[in-house]
């Protein structure tokens, strides 16, 4: 029986290496028989057009089985490889793998509450500027901690924060800005980063829907103090579940490592002891001198680690990521050019001149005089096997979870959220993931045209 605290044997020198190679070759053959998409014909009106999904080949299955045969399961060699390769891709100094994008947002926010940040730490009652037109777990950690989200309206053409309203949202209690790049479309990074520098505010970029997007040639997620990613199946790459936090700040990295791993003060990797060389000879708080450093806790933390099986899939997906990004951009351009003929009815997505989006989805907002409702159009599309999605929460403050909160006490709305409300009523988005092709995209356009023609007749 192998001790769970012992690192896995070298896969090359392992006595079962030959059998393992035979198993992995069988896995490749299994993929060709069970999963290979070649020959899977698209039939208009019968085949489902999903908004997102997994795009993979035998490499992911081979890595997954390889990791399972090692049976290390928790953070291991694949996790370390993924962290190193992902931070190199982004151009950041530090990266930590976690179990979801929501956990990444939780970890990023909670890191800013650490006592190690002294006067810059976020305390209960401090304010964080954000938007209500987004995903709930971007905002949830702020409320759960006892800080106050300050909601600012968005622009309709980008669905990102209306930067002209930043100054009005600022108060003496503001400590941070936490924003997502909506559907892969970067928010105005220059204005937001200038605002944060001017007022000494932290910036967290929720990059979960924007992996591969660039501003002035540099990847989004790398402009703020912390960036976050999600690897849920519909996203730009997948581990099934999984996420990451990344930063260039050594102190923030230290804090996030502690909070990700139970809040411990020790930084030893799994399977290693006494990396610091003073495991039993330190003074920590009011604990007895020499208390085992492996069980000293400097933060109230969590266990947010992903498994090595997830990381194994992620390593194979990283090889495909540049191609995934190009496919999403290509698919966006097809839909945008085809749907321009309907601008009388729709507000189509726009991006800022210095941005190069890696699109997650194609947002469509009905104009006030469209003559039909969002639900009428999406019901038509869904009836014809085309999957649609609303822009997440629409206006988060309208949801049942906010019923127990008090406006002005638990959260604050700066000005009006009129555009946010319009998105809640009149917007939806279509998929752009690499599993789409010209046949599917053209069919989507045909069905939108058919619906509009029916309204006009």
C-alpha cells in the first residue's frame, strides 16, 4: 500500500511503466471510438447548438488516466505544471490553481482582508465598487465578509462599467474595485487603473469570461492587483471544474497561498516537511515556542485546492488555448457581420479601440422600439434547438438573495441602474465556443431573420 504522504513514483521508472503505456494507448483508441467528433453531421433544426461546451481530444483523456493511475489525487505534479505554464502564458509572476472560478473570486477578495496588508486591508463596512450586471459570485464574497458593494451602472454597448460614474461612487470608505470583463469584452482598463492608482484602491479583475483578451497587447487579468479565471466547461478552456488566481505581488501571493490551504502559515508543498528548516523552533502568536509550523494558522482560510486530475486535463487544454481564442474571435466576427443587417432592432456589442476581446459570448440587446420582447425571440431560438443565455443575474439587486439585505446598509447603489435594468429585461447572448462552425452560425442568423420576418408580416 502506498503512503498518501509519499510523492508518486517517477512514471518512467515505475515497475508498471510498460503496462501503463499500454493502458494509455488503449485510452487513445477509446477516444477515437467514443469521442472523436469527425463525422458527426450537423442537421439544421435537429442538432442542438449549445452556447458552450468541452472541446478536447485524446490528450485530455490520456492525461486524466495518467494522473488517476498515479493516484496522487490532490495537488501534485500536474497542478504544479499547470500553475507554471499558466503564469508564463499570462506573463505574471505567481499563479495558484483552485477548484472553481467562484473560489478564485472568493480567494482574491479575502486576500485583501488580511492583517498583513495593514492600513490597506479591507475591513467590515468598507466599500468595494462593482456592477450589478454580472455573475453573483463576483459580488458574494464582499457581502459575506461584511463589506459593502457599491453598484454602478453599465454602458449598453459594452455591458461594462460606465466609467464616467466612478467618481460619484467613491467615498471615504472605498478600498477596492472589483469588476469582470463582460463576456470577454475588456472594460476601460486605462480609466479604471488610473482611478485606482489616484485613490490608492485595490483592483481585482474577474477574468473568468475573458481569458486571452488583451488591452494594448497585454492580457486582461494582469492589469489589476489580482486576476481570476474559471475553467468550468463553457469557458475558454476547461478542467470540468477549476479556476486560478494570479498576481505579481509577492505578499498577495503569500496571503492567497495561506488562505487557499486552510489558512496555514507553513508553505511546504504536499508531501514535503520542514521546508523552512525551523519547523519546531519558531515563536508563533501565543502558541508554545516550537509549536509544529505545519499546524500554525495565520489566516482564517479554506481548502480551495483543485485535484491533480483536473490539472492534468488543464495541461492538455493549455496547448489548445491559442487556437480556442482565435476560434472565438472568428465566430464573433461572423455573427457580428451577419447581424448588422438587424441593427434596427438590436444593439450589437462594441469594444474600445485598444482592446482585443477573446469573446465568451455574443450579447444582443433589443432596442426600445424593437416591437417584440427578448423572451419572444429566445423562445423562438430555443424551439429551433439554439441555446441562449441571459446576461447572468441581469440586475443582481433584484434577486431573492438580496431580499434580506438593506439598501444603504448592506449594499449601496450609486445613481441609477437604468442600463442594468434594460439588460435585465432586453438582453441575451449566444455562444461562440470553438465547437461552433459556419453551418451552425449561419443557421442562427437564418432563425433570427425568420423570426423578424414573422414579426413584420
